[in-house]
C-alpha cells in the first residue's frame, strides 16, 4: 500500500509548478522597474521631501495641484481653516457689506477694523470657516467723500499676520499694504494704523495683501465707495444703488479651504461622477 502524507495524496507531475527560475527573475526585475518608474514619476511631479513638519500639520484638499519645487509655505496657504481658530459664530441671517460709520477725530474720519476667524452662513444650512473684517463677509462697506482724510485702525485677531491694501486708490507708499514690501505685516494681536487723504472718486475695494490667495479667498475684502464732490449733480435719477461682490467657497468633508484651482485626476473623476450621479460636491 502506498503511504500518504498528512492524509493527502502524493503530488503528481501535473501538479508540480512549471515556473522556471528565469521566469521568476524576469518578473522580479519587471516589478522592480515598475516600482522605480512609479517613484520617479512621483518625484518628477510632486515634492517628496516635504513632511508634516514642513506644512505645520495642515490639512490639504484632495486633488490639490503640487509641483516638484513647491515649498511647504505655499501648501499652508491652500490648507483647511482650523475650526479651533473660530472665535465667533454669526447668526444665520447675518449679512456682510454693512456700511461702517466712522467717528470724527479732529477732522479725520476714523474707522476701526478687526480681523478674525468666524463661522459664516453662505446658505441657511451651509456654513464655512471664514476670515472676516468686523465679523462679516464681505467686510463692512467704507463710504466716504472725495477729499476726506481717513484713518483705519486695524487690529489682527487672525492666527497669522495680515495687512490691508486699498485697491485702485493712490495712497502714500507706506500706507499701500503689500506685506514685507511697504510695511511689516501686522502680527496676531497687533494693531496698525493706516491714514491718508482720499484724492479719487469711484468704486474701489480693500483686501488683505499678506498671502492674499488664502486670506482674500477666505473673506478678507470689502467695498470702498468714494463719492465725488459733484456727484449729486451728475448722477441719473435712481431709486436704489447696489454693490455686487462675488465670492467662491470650497468645502470638502466639512472643512473650508481657500477657493483655489484644484486639478488632477481626482478632480476629473469627481466632476464626471457628479454629472453621472447628479449629486454635486458642496462648493458655492
């Protein structure tokens, strides 16, 4: 009687493996080449030297564009707003662009402005973490007369430095606002005073000029209206005057990101999925 091993039958020639050592070697080589190609392609398109320390533990949006030379600081600009930084939650019916009335000091119109992180409703059932002037988005409307002397006392309650640029207005260079160019940024907890005479008239706006892609994209902007001294004689008859400011928001999985361009395969797949399922991502 033929013996059995562990209760099983002896292997026959048909059951024996037919792979040769050359075939194993070839597959191993192909696997190594595929792995090396994957690493090379990744290294050629993204910065693999970055770590969580370089980006401060920031949370990035899926599909974010990244280049091989991309520094950690630029990734921080595109990261999610930390919910722990929120210091105020606005009512659901709160509105931005409310005109800010100045106080007068020796003939100068003084406007207080404070920056902070707030929770802001863009729809009755949709809220975002926003950067705000005076706890509103857009920031309060500045409405002055051509020739007015104005002073803006800006206090920064953001978790990062900021400045204000008066877009389109001709002001003294040290009042213009570009961070690290015409002024040192306003650090968290600090106050800076801008003061100038408004020489022009028209519709302008003000906005952050320190990491503006992030800060302006998260809500730090507002209208700056300057009436001409003779505007009452030249305006056509009208019942209402509107100021329109448009803002895009990006919300992913409950986190708010600056609304920058997000590209790559994930975004292409996402857009195709949205069209097929008709269940769009929450982005307004």
